[in-house]
């Protein structure tokens, strides 16, 4: 299926062994299962794992220094970021342990030469984290393409990013702060997402 064809009813529900839990004509992606099941199996605090292969995310994942401290968005990522080196398409069972070890308790995960991954306590949180991660990568690629020397953000500022995020959001989580507005936008643009 093309991404724009996918709806809630076409998603395949599976168990932790990768077996379908309901009748579906669609196959399970084995590489996606390896990555997602490893994290869900190890992190009880994570209810949603998002993984993307966007151009900006893959471009930054291929850079030796990864995410650079060059934007306000980057401070929220850098304070909670882990990396995993590329091992080929994620099809091997033995890679799961290394994925889990490299991720640790972080919420942002850069899969080198591959893409971005976020872990959230719920869908709104994982989405908001991914939005910030992708924006961080897009800004970095654009800043680098300008050809001028970049101005790094000081480590002391990055160290306080979590507290800054709590203050700017008035302590509300993404499920209360941004998710309702995103759902209203979807309702206006294409309510078929509910199918």
C-alpha cells in the first residue's frame, strides 16, 4: 500500500512474536517487527514507537556527528538522544539486544544511515517527539547548506532543556497541548483517517 492509502482499519495488529492477531490481507514487515518488538519488549514505559525514513532524518543519520546543537529544536533532542550503528536491514534477531542496549532509557533514537525513531508513553507524545526530531534534522540540513560557520548552542543550555520544555508547556503533555488541535486539523482536511 502507498502511505496515503493506509487507514486505521488497514493496520495489522500483531503479538510480540509477529503473529497476526486478526484476519488481514496485509503482510507484516519483518524489519519493522524486529525494531519495534525489541523496544516494546524491553520498555514497559513505551506504548508507541514511531520510526521514519525521511530524507532529512536519513541525511543527518549519515553524518558522523549526528545531531548538532544548532537550533532551539535540537536542545530538546540532544538532551534525550541515543544512537545505533547501522547493521544492514534489521532482520536478525540478535540485533534486538543491541538496539535495546543502545536506546537505554532515551526517547529519541537515531539509527545511523537509516532513520529516526521516537518512543512515547502514548501516541501524542511519540508524534510530538518525532515532529521535533524531524524539524531538528531539517533545520540542520538547511543550516549546513548555507555554507557559513554554524553557531553551536552551549552545553549548559542543552542540560536544562527538559526543564525549559516543562515551563514552556505549562507542564501539559502533548496529549493535552497539541494532539487535540492536530485531530481537529485532520477532521477538516480528511476525516477518513478514522476508517
